[in-house]
């Protein structure tokens, strides 16, 4: 059944254009800054820790903002919240570009993340209501395109802007599109009925005390040698204890919880949230590991690494409409589409692992990236549309918020685990190769006899050990997709049959 918010014709086009532009900018900022960090560090006199906080501070703010979107929408109204979020993100972007010190830049990045963090969640709800139910898959397919294009072009665009203009343009590029998106949505977006506003201050405090320290642990753990660092230990304990207290309070103490966890009692929402976590985890394995290996070991330029990411992005974009048609037109069960997608993602990861050698060339990775991309193209839109089809009214925002949060946490866990895994496997492979690299080997003796140095041999061992470590990490990342198969098989959303409202 259609809601009164469904749009047609030019009005729908303008609403979609506004929200998609905002989504693209917010997601772009998760990756565009990374390649500019060395330049930023030198330009404003920041040390390595301060430079890393330009990224860490933003991600912590995003994670905190994500689950609060339904509360902000009930407090301000959807249109006022979304336009405020876009304007705040845009102004903070401009301030980041004007920053004269590391402290200013980090502070404005936190503000940018707090305003921009909820845009993707709000976009899911807006597209859910703007399109009629029979076009829900197409609506979520559009959102998936923005979610794919942003992180894919981010590193390449960031490198171009930094190399040819200034690192400040990494932030200034958001200004004009941001104001355009805000104007379009303020003019054409319509508000749904508001839910009752929660006054759950305790829940808000516990949520911040959970997600903030957790994201810090995931972002800074490897750099600070994990639990040998007192700060990591304190943050980990804070996140665990606050998380337990938050769940108990939201279920038993809050009359109108700020994050309604009871919606997870619906199997479609709980399983969909878990699958969204695994989607974020497997997606960011390639985003994190690929450029590090190709630039750090193979010596690819930033542009070449960015073009590799684009191969996967193009494959995703090709299969998104195929997934939409299979789900909406041919009525292929969502669980079979998702299972196929995760199988292809796993195959792509394994193939990328086998292609990871110290002499690999650009097109060596082509098929692995394409197959993995085909898999991701089958995951984004079907998962989101299937989950959102089971809810109505205020519960749309709640489900959308949980999907976005779980995907972001999956990405954060992926980054932390893979970076740590590479570090451990590098030590293992280096020790193994070094123990075998002795004068008893003819090749080693011949190399030294021909004028080669011990330092040169050590560099070769380091290079090969690093290559093997990345190969191991990609293999495990590919195999991790298998964890989603039982969940995908159990995923049986029933549109319009959710029993009873969970809104208090």
C-alpha cells in the first residue's frame, strides 16, 4: 500500500537528486581524505597521531550519529533534520578546508561526522517512502550506486585534488553540491507523521559511552599495540560495560527508548542487520587491503590503485540492476540472491589471494575484482529493500538506522582485524623465510658471490613476507563470506506481515 509520501515525475527526480548528492558527499568523505593525510601532516605541522585522528575522529562521530537518526527525525521532522544535517556537514567541510592547525581540523572533522553520519540512514527512509512499494528494489538500487561510487572514486579524486590543487580542496569540493542538495530537499521533500519524541537521556549517554570508545579501539588498537596500551584497555572496558548497561536499560528501564532495540525481535530485522554487518566487513577487506598492497609493495601509483577499485565498482554497478530485476520482476527469493552474492564475493577474495604475488601486474587482479564486484552487486539493494519492506511508519527509520550502523561497524571491525592479521602474518612469514635464507642455499650464495649485499637479501625477504601476509589476509577475507551463507538461507522477509507495532 502506498503512503502519502510517494512522489512522481519531476518532483521525485529532484528529491532523489538531492538525497543522492548528499549521500555521495558523505560516503566520499570516508575515503577521500586518506590519500591527502601525508600532505596535510606536513602542511599544518601535525604529527602522525594527529593526522590519523583526522580520519578516526570523523568515523567515531559517524558511528555515534547513525543510531540517533530516528530520534532526530521525531524531534525535528524528517525534512528539517535532513536539511540541517546536510547544511551542518557542508559548513563543517568548509571549515575543515580553512583550518590552520591540527586541532582545528580534527574538531571540524568531528562536527562534520556528527552532522553527516545520519545522511545515509535518512536516505534509505526517504527513498523507501518516495517510491511506490513495487519499486522499492529500484529505489534501494539507486542508493547502492551512491554507496559504491563514493568510496570507489574517493582515493583517486583525493589524489587528483591534492596533487593538482591543494589538500584543502578535498573539503571545499563538498560546499557547492552540499548547498544544492539542502535546497532541493528543503523545497521538495515532504514530512511523514512524527513519532513521539523520546526523552531517554540515560540511553543517549550510554550509547555514546559504548560506540565512541568502541570505534576508538577499532581504529587505534593496532597502532597502539592493542591491550598493552592502558588507553585501549580503558576504552574497551568502557565500551563493553556501557554496551551491556545500554541494552538492559533500553529493554527494561526506558519508557520510550532512544534506540528501539525491540525491533530486533523481528527475524527479518535481526538477520538483515547481521548480514549488513558481514556485507560491510567483506566490502572493506578489499578497500583497505588493495591499495595498501598495490601501492606499498607493487609500487602502483595512486591513480592505478584507484582504477583497480573502479573495476570492482563497475562490476557492482552492472549487477545492481540485475539483482533488482531478479527480485522485483522474476520474484527470485531474496535469500537465493544473497547466497549467490556472498558466494561470488568469497570466490573473488580467494582469487585475489592467489593473484597476490610480488610480480603481479595491473590486470592480474582483473577477474578477481570483477567477480567480487558481481557478488556485491547482488547484495546491496536486495538486502536493504527486503528489510525495509517489512516495516512501516516510524519503524522504517529504526530499521534503516540499524542497517547503516551494522554496516559501518562491519567495516570498522574489518579494518582492525585485517590490519592486525597482516602484521602477525608478516612476522610469521619473515621469520620463516629468513630462517631458510642461508648460505646453504645455492641461490643465496650465488647472489652474494655476484656482488649482492645482505641488505638487499633482507629487502627481498621483507617484500616476499609482506606479499604472503597480504595473500593470507585476502584469503581469510574471502572465506569470511561463507559465514553469511547460513544467515542468508534463513532470511525470509515477509512484506507487510510483521505482527504488531514495536513502537511504544
